[in-house]
C-alpha cells in the first residue's frame, strides 16, 4: 500500500466522476460531436492537466508521497510525461480514424466507442505502469531493454510513411470472429444483441476490440517513454490518465486535420529515439528534465510548423 494511498483513491474517484458526468450528462443523447464542442472539451482537459501540474508544484511531496525530488522537478516531470503521452496519442488517433472509416462507423456512435475504449485503456495503462516500475526497481538492466524498445519503435515509425493499415489482419479480430457471431449492421449504440436463442456481437463491438488492442500496442511505446522521465508511480499514472481523458475530444477536434500533419510522425520518431537514448545513457549522462521537456516541445512545434508550411500535395 503506497503512503499516499488516499490521493490515489481521490484521483481515481475524480476520474470516474468525470467519466460519469461526460457520458451521463453531456452525452446522454447520442449526437455528432461538432468541432466547436470538441475544441471546448480539449481546452477543458488541458486546463485540468495544467491545474494538476500547479497542484504538484505546491504540494508535490504530500500528493505523491515521494521524497527524491523537489516539487518543481516533479511538476516538470508531470508536464513532460503528459506532453509525451499526448503527442504519441496523435499517432494513435490516426489509427482510430482509419478504423472508423474502414468499418463505416456512424459519426454519432464514435464517441461511445472512444468512451469505453478509454475506460479499458485506463485499466490497461495502470497494469502496464505497475509492471514497468516493478521491473525497473527489481532489475535495473531493464532500463536498457525499454530504451532499446523506444529506439526500435522510433526507427520503425520513420518507415511508416504511406503505410496502410488493414484491420482484418489483426489476429485478435480474426480470433474474435471465429468465437462469436457478428451482425452485418449496426444496432445503434449496442455492442451485443439477441436474435432468437443466440446473442450476436455488433460491428461496434468489433471496432471497440480493435481500438483496445491498438491502445495496448501503443502503450508499449508510451509507458517506457514516460518511465524514462520519472519513476514516481503517481506522476506516471496521472500524466497518462490526463492525456487519455482528453483523447476523445482531441480526436473530434483533429479528425479532419490529422492527415494534414504529415511531418508529425517524423517528430514522434525523433522523440522516441531521444527518450530511448536518454534511458540507455542514464547511468552516464543525466539530461535535466527541463532540457528533456524543451526537446519534446520543440520537436512537436517544428513538426506541426513544417506540416503547415509545406502541405502535402493531393494525389490525382
């Protein structure tokens, strides 16, 4: 039991309350999320994360139960972890866009899929974080494994320009279709329907399964990246959670513009390689957290600026 168990409980209660308000109040009636609404929610979630960073700045030791770093350093670690997770999530959003297009998911049902996808992601991220920190604390040499994974992922990301994604090639999806009957059409927001004596999964359940498995794959990059910044479990967890909570609104805000950021995947690959090198050299060179934050933010700004300055030419 961590010494700051009360704050763990309070934070998770806050997250559950926000999700309940989101689904039960603001999205009780299924509707297409417009750009203006998505921007409003995106700003709201970013403001909440900024407010939490300020809270850590003043009460970091009390909230985290940690004693290794100053409050200001822990606040910077939270901001850096949040920015890394949020930037890597943009690449995740592009995959979500392809999945929704491939299965022709009605726009008014997309929020429902992302909502439950995020609930599953929160559980999986908690497990990944616990496992990652446990491995690093028990066997320090795992830091080299995580560093190598990040560098490999960064190099692979450089090669993905123009690469298409085939959801049907997903082995989890193939196994699911062998075990369960799937309807041809959507049945509003239902994931399972009954026909006579048999229960059928709907295409919405298939899409949710793909979203969840995609997030697990992305977590193998994002969790080690944040662990390269901080080992404080509460900082790693909360930075991930805040980034994930804002993922839905960010998707609807950027859905029409994601493909325009064609230089972003180069920037993300640079970030992954940089963080991987930071992990591999951590025993010999200590890169200050302020410099790491500056590199991550600078690479993102340059990537987005280049995408705007040199837009991709439309294919004939």
